[in-house]
C-alpha cells in the first residue's frame, strides 16, 4: 500500500505542483464544495428542515450570501496584491467567494430576488460555466493556444483563421441561447459546430430576430424546449 501512495504523491508533485496547476485545482474544489454546501443550506432553510437554521438578517434586511461572496472576492484580491499570500490560499478564498457570488448570479443580473423562480436557473448556468472553465484550467487547456500555430507566417495565419471560425461559431451558440454548449465549444470545436447548426431556444436573441419570418422553425423550437422556457412564479413553487 505504501508504494502506490508514494507513486500517487510523486504523480501529484509532478503533474500539479511542478506544472503550476495546483492552485487551479484547489480553486475548483473550493468552488464545488462551497456551491454544494450553499445549495444544501438554502434548500434546508426553504424546507424548514432544521429549526435552528435560518436566513441572516440585519434588522428587516435579508443579507444574501452574494454579499459574503463579494467580500471574499475582495479579500482574495487583497491577499494576492497587498499581502502576497501563497497562491494556494488565494485560490481557495477566491473559489469560495466565486461560488457564493455565482450562486446568486441571477440576482445581480435581474436586480431582483429570483433565486427560486425560473430565472434563477441562470445562476446554475453561470456556476456550470465557471466550473467548466476552471476544470479545463486544471487540465492545462485554454480557449486560445498560441503554441499550436507552428512557425512561420502560414502557421500563424492558419491559427488566426481557425480561432476566428471557432469563436464565431461559439458566438452563434451564445446567440441561440446555448451558453454551456458554447463554452464547451471554446475548448472542443466540434461541439461548437454541432450546436451552432441546431435550433435556437425560443427566447434567445437568434429566435427573436431570425425566426420572425420562419414560423415553422420557431414552432419546432418551442416544441423542442417545451417546459424549459416557461416562467414559474416563486409563490407556485413548493418547498422540498
């Protein structure tokens, strides 16, 4: 048992520590753990599972956990710039703050408490996007790899053209309301190609502006995404 553990330690040292990817991994772990715990707490409060667990309030003002997230993000910046704390510590603080903040992404997008409404799903999308980007960072992958173009003018030109095409397809994905698939397409171009060719969501910019003269496509889109685009009033949601 000691030999495999030693091999694992050596692998961690070589693959993460030496490559500089350990802070990104710690950030991702802190982000995922905080988001999971936060969702458990908010659902428990809503369902009144624990009598001692409730919202944090200052007088009549409900303090959203978004506030604590912003404070931690500011703290992470101060740790990095003023104190020059170890990068691993800064990454953990930033990951916790990002999770608390993005869990209420819909609130700072709509400037309204839509956490339990259909619009609140946008927070989940934001969390998934952040997790995808962080995950690829751990793997050492980035949307633009300048080292893959090769040498010479032709290599650089090919790289620029391929990036322009891929990012254009990703932009179409975003306009069609496919945020998560678009982000994945930044790293995996075939996903961007397929997603860009598929129907747009009925509430997306693409559907509103491109399907106006194509009612058949708009109807197909509504049928395909039926149940995903409906608006749910918060008062109609039951605790659970």
